[in-house]
C-alpha cells in the first residue's frame, strides 16, 4: 500500500483536492460556473499528469549498450535496497 501511495502521490492528492473543491463549490448548489471550475480543475490535473509523468523506468542491458555506444552523453542511474 505504501509503495502505491508513493508512486501515485500526485493522483491521490489530485483526487482528494478535486473532491474537496467539489464539495465546497457544489455543496451550495449546482450552478454552471461552479461545475465549470470543477471540470477545469479535473482537466488541469489530468493535463499536468500527462505532461509530467515519467517514461519507462527500466531498460534492458541491450538498450543501455546501444545508448552508451551511440556517442552521446547518457545518464545511467542505478538503485538498490541492499
């Protein structure tokens, strides 16, 4: 559970934030402007997630060898719990 929250903390925060915004704005009544604000927040959060998500995190040994041998700078990051 903890790993899921760490990996998807933006999504958890966005759902909680938009849920709170929805309760605050739409709790007083359903008005077109309030609905538009909530929809804009959903669209902004979705756009932010799509623009700033990271790509694949694991590469095969062959992919690393191709990138290193191509003559351009490469950052190789290695992580281990041990």
